[in-house]
C-alpha cells in the first residue's frame, strides 16, 4: 500500500481524534466554571456544602452541590475529569509530529525567516513547549500572594514574547500553531501537574481520616480559571493555519497577541453573567474593536473582498485579459504548478493540494483571488517559499490582481 496514503489517513484520523477530545475537554471545562460561578452560596445548607444550584436538562432536574474540601464520606464512584485534557494534548502533539515535523521542509521551516536544519527546528519546537510550562508554573509560584490580575498580565507578556519568538524562527503557519500548542501545553500541564495531584492529596487525606488542607482546592481552582481564559485563543490559533491573512501577515505576532485579549474579553462577559453580576455588554465592544484591529493589521489592499464571487466566469476572463497576466502566468507555472498540477511532480504528492490545478491560463485566471491572497497579499504560498518566489514576483501578482478589479 502507498505509504503516502497511509500517512494521509493517519493525519486525518489523529485530527479527528484531536477535535473530538478537544470538544469534550472544552465542554466540561466551560460547564464546571459556569457551575462554580453560578452556585448560590448564600444558603445555609444542611449538608455543609459551600453552595448549590438547580439545573434542568434532558427532561430532568439536577440538584448540584459543591464542597470546598470534600463531604464527610468519600463516595466510591467518584468521577475524575482528566482524560479529555490528556488525549487532547496527546492527539495534538501527534498531529504536530505528522504535519510539522515530518513535513518540516514545507510547513515548519521557512528559510526566509530563519534558515535552519529540520532537526534544529524540531528541537526548538520541543524545547519551547517544555520552556512554556516551566515559565508559567514559576510565575504562578512567584505571584501566588499577588493580585490574580497581575499574574495574568505577566502571563500575557510571556505570550507576546513567544509570539515574537515563534514568528522569527518558524514559518508563519507554524508560528501561530506553535503558540497555540505552547498555550495548550500549559493548560494540560495544569491538569496533569497541579489539579489532579492536588485532588489526589485531598482524596487520600479523607480516606485516611485526616482533614484536607483547603489550599489544594484553591490552587486547583486558580489553574482551572487560567485554563478557562486561555481556551478561546487556543482555538483561534489552531484554526489560523487555514487563513493566510492571519498567519502570513507581516504583523502575525501582533495579531496572535490581540487574540489573547479577545479571549479575555469574551470569557469576562460570560463569567460575569454566570456570577450574576450582569451582562457586561461593553466587553462586546472591546472584542469587536480588537477583531477590527486584527483585520486592519492583516489588510493587504483597499480591494473589497467578495465583489467578484457573484460572477466568477466573467471575472476569470477579465483577469486573463488584464495587464500583467502573461507575467503572472509564467510566475505561477514556475513557482506553483509543480504541486498544483493534475500529476504533481513535487515530493510524494499524488494529487494537487485541495484539488487546485494551476497549469493553464484558464485555471490560473479562475484562481486569481486565491493566488492574490496566498502568494501576493501574504506569503502563505509557496509553503516555506519552497520554490523561492521573489518579492518582485509577489508584487507583480498584486499589481495584476488589483489592476483587474
């Protein structure tokens, strides 16, 4: 059997697993944060619980109580929430290996950013993930008695620094993906190294007849809260590899940094709502302003996107007749068609990426907008500039496309 096909399906299977486990982890994480924030703590409960809440779902009613430390008797069927986190990280790391380590020359390393060997790129990748957990947990210990906001500001500073680091080492696609992996490793590290061990200590104390120290629960809750605010930016960064204006922009590091602020503003709205402190609609304005700034940072030209979609065939004809098309045709044939062909002759490719073929004038004209976005307005293509497209050639593509609109 063709090894390339097996690798392709392995990547698909692992990606599917990653999405499934991430949904499970994020869903349970958001639910428990919302539950904890929404507990009624102003009731003197006979059970000695810290708070309670009544919920309705699936045709039934649930009466949920939370104990700050633990109930008097430890139940035999205690459910632990950990594998959702573990398998999300494990599947994500496997995907990192399959796509970015095994395909390093295309997706990880860009000689125009930093000309390094594959093994060096992989080593930097692995070391950076370990470094992220070390720095984060050190910050948590240093700021343990400080205002929680101060800790979050310090963490944001680390994330901005890592955004700058990654975008000056890896390709734009790999840089934003790695920033997401960097953050996700911190989140899973919280579960594996802090939350679960602390909960095990509490359970062991209860079984031994000792009164557990409440500090373990407080520390675990702090780390869970951090995970809550980091979740949405990680999702954005993991999806960013599909959007070249995000990862291949000259300001990709700043775009990634602003995404973390958007995550905070979005979660602040929902967390405040769950705490019954009202709906802070101003956070929507902040989020919209941050997103508008991201769009502005990635904006390549005054061109109004989407205006040609309604009449693609006439547009393709117009691009084929526009000034500069002959030069663009030659550029695309020389820099792109080795992959985007009915029978690709680059590496082990068996079919053109996403089925896009760029061998004839008609095919090139029909893909004008994509060529402009991927290779003109951004540097997403060729991946890692594997075919050495020159800046002047990108400028030619931009001039041709904008001149034809």
